[in-house]
C-alpha cells in the first residue's frame, strides 16, 4: 500500500515515465531473449558514437528517464539488468528524437570469469549503466542518431 500511495503522490509526468519505462523494459527483455544478430541492426550505426555535446536542454529529461528506469527495474517480474535498461532507455530517447550511444563491454571478475556490461550515453549524460563502466573494455558500440542516419 505504501508503494501505491507513493506512486499516486507523484506528478503526472513521472507517473507516465514510470509506466512507459515498464513497457519498454518488457519490450527490451523480449528483445534480449532473441538473437543478437537480429537485434543489432536496430541499435544504430555499429562502432560509431554520437557527439559528446553538453545538451542542457535535455539534461533534466535524461535524468528523469534514468530515474524512472532504475526505479521501475526494481519492480519488474523479469530480469531488468544493464542491457535491458540500456535498450529500454535507447527506445525512450529514440521516441523523443534524442541521440544516444549504446556501449557493450567485457571484463574479468575477481574469479577470472568473463563478465559483460552495457550502458547508454546521450551527450555527456550516462542514462544507464554508469556504475562500474570504467572497469569494462568496450567491445561494441551503436550510435542511434535522430532520423537514424550516420553518426
């Protein structure tokens, strides 16, 4: 009940973002279950990046989308870790015609096992996955530009 009251007390824009993030997290989880070779062409220009422009116009919106995704991902009935959040964020930004770059990285954990991580950047703002990204070597990146053209 407390969580429901908290949700109902939020402003309308945040409620909409939370519902939208729930939808896109579900969509992203379904995409993750499929073949990456089918998903990758939809992610943008392979091995390209969007600009690191400091876009103050979108900073608040990017922060709100990031917060909505992190909050919602804690309450999904499915796994909503880094790649799922990054894919969902990319779609939410694409819907608003905001450019982004999806990064895929790998590293070795303390036991020497290979681990992977994904994060999403728009301008200079890291929307998802910034926690620990510096420990990973980038092995793939995808630039999603406005209009879907070259980065």
